[in-house]
């Protein structure tokens, strides 16, 4: 299964909610969809899920166009919105049964399908509870269960971890990893970037409706052309700090315990040059350790926090 977002645009009057973005991902991948509030993430996801039509461009699910063949595309994608609509007098079982019927799952296998989904999402023990009585975490489980009811190869999840307690977030991560191992391609948006970096194979970063970066966290970090490390020497850290600030290509430096955290323009080769300069000046270096960029660091470096 290949998912391709191709030159996607969505305008609301003069507002460009999504402005010509393209990216792709495959079965078995978990892709983090990242951007400030108002960046166009939800609009993109709604177009991918056939809820909205694009102003231009298209999304292809294994070659099936969401514009030309929305009915076929709809069966290939499970969409989880950022909140579950409340149906006051409907139980979890009734809710899932309704959507199973909507997707044409016949009665002779519908009960088994619903029971299997409830078991997978840990809803089996509360299946007779009313939706209005559920906690935020339980509502998110129901929303995920509904997205899975027709066994789609693609999942589009909009802020599934929003408002969840730590235990519920851990359980959600485990569910997503299992689904990816089963071969589902998953696009998931979240503002909890540290958690996304733990489960995502790659990430897509957008702002003001435009694509900024797409790829693995390592590749995007390397694209920054910056290298960060901590260096320690057999001398006072304040002395080392002042010396480092005099070296060309050093962007920032700060004292960190008995060492100095340094960010330079360039790569490992430039870090080696910094080390060579310090050794040449008589500093006895005892440690140089790279600081790996996480998704939060990348996000802050790439985005400006602007809204479309």
C-alpha cells in the first residue's frame, strides 16, 4: 500500500489552509504529522479521508484517487478525528455496530468483527457503557475502534493522544506499533513531539499550509547543517567556554556542569576542527559527545510559529 499526497491545495475563500504540499508513505510505516496550530494538518487529514474535497491536487491510496473515486478510497482509510461526537443514548457496542453496518459488514460476521475490535482496543469489558459516560481515554479508544471497524490499510489519526493520561498514552503507543506491525500505514498528528519521535519512522512538518520538511528524523536533523556536542577538558568550564566562543563556526555555547555544550555550523568534520584547535592551544580534552537532535529540537529550529 502506497499513500501519495500530490500537490494538495485547500482554500477557504482567500485563506490558503493547505498550499501545494506533497509527501508519501508506505504500509507498515508510522508517520508523524507535525506543525503549529493552524498549520493545515487537520484540513489535510480530512481531505485524505474524503471528508473534504481539495481545491486542487489529489491523494492516492494505492493508486485510488480520493477525488475521482471517493467511495473506493473511503473503504481504504480509517479516520480518527480529534474528538468523539457524543451520542447520549448510545452504547459503545451500538456505536460500533452502526458503523459496521454503514460499511456493509454482514450480520453473520458483524458480531465477530466488533468483538475482535473491542478486544484489541480493550473495550470489551465496558461495551455496554454509554458514550456520554466515558472518560477522555475511553472515548479515544472508541474513536480508534471505529476507525478500524472496516479493517482499512491506512489510518489517519488527528491528535489521538490529546488529553490522555500517561498510562493511556503508553497504551495508545503500543496499539499503534502493533497496527504498523500488521502492515497498516499510519499518519498521526500530535503536539506531544517526544512521544511521536519514539514511534515514528518518519515525519512531515508543515507551517502556514506549506511543507517545510519530510523524511526521517535523522535525515531532517542532518539537513540542518548543524552539529551539537558536549565537550569536557581538564580545566575550569568557564575558561573552556570563553575559548570556544572565539572559534569560527561556533554558533552557540553554554556551560553545562563541568563541560560546555556547543552548537556549530557544519558536521562531524567541523567538530573535529574545534577539537584540534583546542588541543593545539594546550587544552586536555577528556570527552566529546554528540547531542542527537530530537523531534522537538527539529520542530523549533524549522518552524516560526506562524499561522495561515
